[in-house]
C-alpha cells in the first residue's frame, strides 16, 4: 500500500509567531504570551483489533502492548489575567516523537471457516503531532506560581502495520499505512515563575483509529485504541 508522509512544519510557524508577539504586553507592561520548550515521557497502551469478513461471516482477534512514549516539542500560547488572580488562555503546540515502536502479536481464530484471522505481528509508531490546548487556572503564592487544568486535542501522524501468515501455506503478508489520528487529552500543571519559568504538567491521552483494506472477496478492518499518561517538563523562553 502507498504510504502518506507528513511533516511537523508548524514548528517554524510557532517560532515565527513567538518572535512577532514577544514585544506585546498587557496593560501592566507584562506580556501574556509565552513560548514553552519541553519534553514529555510516559507509558502508553495500544490495543489492536483485526476483523476479517468474507461473504456473510466474520472473525476478529485483539491483542495489546504497553511501552514508553518519548517526545519533545514547543508551544506558543497566552494566559490572560482575570479578576481574583484567575487565569484563562490557550496554546498551539507541535511535538516530534521518538521513533520507538510498540509491537504485538495477533492470535489466530480457529473456527474452521474461511474468515478465520491468521496469526501475525503488528506494530505502531508515532512520528509527529500538532494541536491546541485550553488552559484555566489561578496565580498563587503571591504571584510566584500558576496552577491550572488543561484540555485539548492533537492531530498525530502515526505509522500502523498489521500482518498475517496463512497457516496452510506459510505465506505472509502485511498492510502498512501512515495515518493521522486525533488523540484528546486532559490534565493539570503548574508553572513556577523563576528567572526562567519552569512548567510541569501531567495528562491522560486517548484515541481510536480505524482503517480498512478491502477487495471483492475479503474485507479487513483494523482498529487501534491508544491511551496512556504523559508527564512533561518545559521552560518558558519568554512569558
């Protein structure tokens, strides 16, 4: 199958926006804008389901794999100060993931029909992503720290692959595709307003991605459920 390739070009756009807005300030002379540069790490679980449909019958099999997720990225955002030390804002972010791959094995079904699922390996690998977050929080400790909750969604470019080996002939095949998925997330964080503000956040992510391979005789449905917890630490270059 043909592979569609995408790149994290939004990184350049975010940096350009940051340069343009770095001199803008609020009524108090303090800029609400910031550029966050950081890294995130955590553990994700991917559950892969393969469904085979031939004629009027179908079979499916599911397996899962858990492993580390590592990424680095930048975010350009703004936090506006509201009465009572409350904060509201948003940010655009872009991330580049490590090329580490999660792998698993689909177990075969043994119904004895033509639509049995064959045994095979599958893999999953994130490449890059871009998205946005909404932030609500409050300034505490005499203005020395922010605490906040955030929620958002990303468009992530991920490579999926699933294979099968015909138990009768030993012939193996694979379907591989690079697709966009849409993980949503929510979490909480804090920013310590030091000379270089340091930002910590933790969030839960989840997504579901489906794709289909079909011809006149067989239809193969693939589903990948992804969920996990990511911890991130970043520095505000300005803001």
